[in-house]
């Protein structure tokens, strides 16, 4: 791995550890490990709504975690900083802003357009 990416790797590893802690907390909250569902029907409805929010957060966090893991693998393979779609270098400013990015801005825009068209 290139020395110049060591700070980025440390940043990604710290973020990954943070995400794993958050997922563990969401999992506990989701299972109502700390407290069972309230007997009051209205309170149950609110708690179930909160569960839906936790599910959405869980999904977002897992997606970010997967992206970070992919980026770390690219670093291990010496491919970090190259777009996974076109192979061109990713702009340094983009990597600073989004250290877990795996695509150049042009390919990311195309990817997002395809993704939103598929939905």
C-alpha cells in the first residue's frame, strides 16, 4: 500500500469501527433488549415506527460499511485511487472529500443515473 494513503486508511478504519459500534447499538435497540414493547397500544405504534427508522438507518450504515470494506480491499490490492469502472485516476480532492469512493466523478454520476432509472 502506498504511504500517502496511510492517513486515509486510518480514517476509514476508524469510521468502520464507529459504524460497527452503531450497528451493535441499533441491533440492541431493535430487539428491545433494554425493554420490552410497551403495553399501551399507542406507545407500541410509536415504538414500531421507531423500529422502521432503525431499520432504515441499519441499511444505510451497512451500505457505508460495505463501501469502506471495498475501499480497504482496493488499498490492499494497490488499486486505491483508480476508478473501478473506467480505471482512470480519481481526483485527489474527491478522495479527500469521500475517502471511501471507488469511482471518479463522471462514472459515479453515470452510476447514480442508472440506479435512479432502475428504481
